[in-house]
């Protein structure tokens, strides 16, 4: 398959499915983008512009056809402090500047984009493949719970300036419409898969509400309750004024740069984890590095044209995949449709009942949660079960980035501990009285203590051979432990021989102890592997 054919295949294999799924996603993006804009403390249009620009760039140039990006809650939470601080500084100036926090956000997004592009250029996206499966399952479960909890806020209404829970008839009507939406999405695929169930459910429920004149919360009322004026807007405008505001950052660069690094990390982790999940769902493979570059480019565009930035959205991505969207056309249609809603379709979109969109997201929750984790929890190793539960809990308690980092660290520590206990030393005597230690297992920082305990320097015979044919010296700690052990034998006046070491391990030992040339024995079957220290030295 040539490049043109691959490009065409990635763009669309089924135009009808991609277009319909894209429209479904666009409808689901509206309340999410608006809600996250409120979380960050910015105008809803800033959230919608951010979703459009993130969506169009990543759809066309991202590393995963069919994956949807937009304004996300994980990043919105990080933005809050920056925006509040900027607004405080702006109002304290001799000539006050309104919404300075929003301008600071646009400047910050430029740095976010550069960091993410740099991550892609340095090919850091591949490291998502190293995330253990328990962490992945915990991430999925935690995110499903977060999506569910975020929808509960839509069961509230504003009374005397306060958000209170729905009750009575209003609550029952809301629950009925949510249930109808979910029922359509559950039953329709059993009758036909030619039309997306989510889009059909939204249209049916919206028609019931509009033509039946049912009094329920709609997209328009939701925006107005949050302090917005509506969806109607113009094309995103170039934010030339931000270049004249760099002087306001004097003394606040630490806030800008630290927020940029956190936003970049959160965005990349969520995007790459979502990419990995969609890979598993579609049994295909995307490019993490390409996604990093696309995410970064989209955030830079947001900074220049007044969007709130964002990253991949797991809920909307799953809606897209389940609705049949597989090509880049689906994400492109979703982004363009979202912009069209802002430019031309605001009055119609504002009539869509929130209940329909909540029902769609509840079905996403059901489809996202790894229900199999309950079945396998008692069958997998205890450490993996703890990691899975911990990542799920931390995702809900804190945020995705902290949960994934904590899960990877926990898994790494478990791995290091298991490998630290694996090192063994088989002992035997040769006919000439030489004592041979045959080392088995990895020698690295975690196993150094166990390695040292295998030797009896004071009681060993005059000649000792340490054989590494079934071992690997993995890092500087391992090399240092081996060097110290050899020096102990030499200082005791005993003859020690080191065999079956890799060339780079020998080089590191000779670098610090040239006299080891007499105790290192070369053989034709010496293993070949790299020591971490050696690779770092060569790169420097």
C-alpha cells in the first residue's frame, strides 16, 4: 500500500459512518466544552473555540484516526489558579486590565504547545507503551467514574443564584428522558447499525421535548445558568494583544512556566492513554509521537486565536468509535460542525435537552468501565490488584496525571522488588580447588544487597571465579557492587576472576580500576548488552 492509499484509508473508509459519528460527537462536545469553560472561569465561547481548534488540528494531523480532542476538565482544573492570579494582577495595575488571567492563559498555551511538540520530536510518546496493564485498567475505571460524577452536576438547577438538586416532577422527567436516551442507544444497534444510536437518541429526545413543549434544562438554559450569554459567536480572532502583555508577567514567570509544564504533562498523559485505549478497541496502532506534535500545535493555535486549549477526550472518542467513526473525517466533521453551531446553529442547538446528552454520556460510562476487573481482581497478583484499585481511586480523588504517574511508580517498585529477590548464586568447587560462583538473575540497584550477601570473602579459598553467563549487570549500582566485591577479594590477598561480562561492563570496570585487566577473563561466548551508565556516558 503506497502513501496515497494509506492517507486515503486513514482519512475515511466509510464516509457515511464518519460523517454521522462526527455530528454525534459535535453535539456531545457542546455541554462538555461549556462546562469545562465554567470550571476554568472563562467565557463558554473560549471553551468552544478551544474544542474546535484542538479537534480540527488533531483530527487532520494527530497520531490516531478516530480519536477526538477538545477542552477537557483535567486541564481546566489546572488553569483556574493561573486565571485567578492573572485577574488579580490585572485589576491591581495602575491602569487596570480586565480578564488579564485569560490573556495569561493564551500566553501559557504557547509554552504548553512548545513543550508538547518537543516531547514528540524527542520521541517520548513511545513510553506510553510501557504503562502496565493494571494502570491502564485503573485509568479506564477511574475515568469512567469521573465522567459519571461530572454528569451528576447536570441534575441541578439554579435557584436564587444557588445550584440545587432537581426534585419532584422535574427530576422524574429528567430521569425519564435520560432513561429513554439510554434505551434507544441500547436497543437500536440490535435492529440496525446503519445509523449511529447516539445521534438517533439525541434527535428523538430533542423532538419530544421541542414539539411536546416539555419544560426541561436545555443547552441554552445551562449556558445562561452558568453566566454565559449563549452559543452564538463569530470566527476565532487572532489575539495580537498578548504580545503587549509580556511586561505584566514580571515576577510571575515561575507561575506561567510551572503551569505550562503541568498542562503539557496532563494533556500528553491523557492523550496518550486515550490513544492506547482506542488502539486496543480498534486493534490498530497509532503514533504517540505524532500525537504529541499535533497536540502541541493545536495548543499553540489556541494561544494565538483565543481558545482554552485541551487534549484528547476519552468519552467523545469512545462515542466516535462506537458510532462507527474510524477515519480522520469523523474528527474533522465534529470540529467543523461545532464551529457551525457557534456561527449558524446556536438557536437550534440551544434547544437540545441536557437529559439527552447526559444519557449518551452514561452509556459511555457503561462502555468505558472495565467490568471484567471485578471478575479478575482475585485472580491477578495482589500487587497488581492494589495498583488497579489505587489508580482508579487517585483518578477520582486527584486527577489523571497524578494517578498514572503514581501507578507507574508503584508498578516499577513492585517490579524492582521482585527482580531484587530473583538473584541467585550457585556455588561449586573445581578440581584445582577454585570456588565458582555462578550468578543467575539481574544485578541492579535493587539486587545489590542480595548479591553481596551471597559471598563469603573471609572463608573462601585462595582462588575464586565469579561467572555472569546467566546474569546481567544492568546499571551503575551493579557495576559498583561488582567492583567493590572484586577489590575485597584482592585486598584479602585472594585471586579472583570475573567471567562472561559484556564488553561495556568490562570497559566501565577498567575505567575505574585499570588493574582489573588481569582478573577479567575474555571468552568467545561473552554476552552483549548495554549498561545504563554506559549509554548515558556515550550520549553525553
